[in-house]
């Protein structure tokens, strides 16, 4: 059965044959999303758009960590 919601082709077409979620579920939200967009960038129509999305999530993670450092918190966002 083709599940286009949870398993479209670009989820499993990576040359490694590893599904991205197997890696990203061990990361925090922003870093996991950045990794997802990098992982799939060349498997979809618009790689530049996906790379821009990855940068957005990386910048968000940097901002969150910077804010936590300013408040004296040592927040580790990994699951």
C-alpha cells in the first residue's frame, strides 16, 4: 500500500536507504527538523527551498540556546 501521508517516496529514497526519522527522533525539535530538510533536499523538486528551511531551524536553535545561556540555563534539547 502506498501511504502518501506518512511514507511518500522522498522519505525513503535516500541513497543510504535509512529513513530520516530514524536519525532525527534522537534530536531536539529544531535540530531534527533542520536535519530532515538537509536529508531530503536533493530528493525533492526544490533543494534550495529545503536548505533555506534548514537554515531557519538552525537559526531558531541558535537563538533558543543563546537566550538560555543569557539566562544562565544550560538547556540540552536532545530527547
